[in-house]
């Protein structure tokens, strides 16, 4: 999958996730489903996932023999930056810890699922 095609699919996927969040917050107005700075988390993880995909994809295309190493490297970098974000966010705000954890990790896994699925599609095309 090319970067251009991934960018289009990723934009649609991100807009779909944002629409689901917006719909859930408008339907369940009385409950606290998201933290106050949810959109900061959303855009941070969205941008980080996009950068990780571009790095892994370019590594696969440059040298397919070490493609798996570039995928693992991009995932490790993503985890390190995500943990740093959690640490900084937790230090600066101390409210709604359980809701923050639920929001952060659900977004992290949803974005990671799309990234890994797209990378596996790249590897599948190489094996043919």
C-alpha cells in the first residue's frame, strides 16, 4: 500500500473514530466518557501512528530483508513516546485517572490495529 493510499484510508478511519466519539458524547451527555483534553490525545496518537507507519513502510520498501526490524523499531518508538505522553499528562493533570486510561489505551489500540493491518498488507504483497 502506498503512502498516498494509506493516508486516504487513515484519514477516513480517523474521521470515523472521531464521529463515533462525537456521537457517543452527544448521546450520553450525563456520563463522563472522555477526559477534558481528549482531542489532544486523539491528535497525538493519530500523528504518532502516521509517523510510525511512514517510517516502517519506507524501511520495508528500502530494504525488504530488514523490514520486520523497521516495523519493530517503529512500534518501540511509538510505545516510548506514548508512555512519555502518559507520564507528562499524569503529572500535569491528576483528575479522572480511570477515564484517561480507558480513553488513551482504546485509542492506542485502535490506531495500532489500523497501522499493523496496513503494514501486513504491504508484507503480503511482497510475498507474492
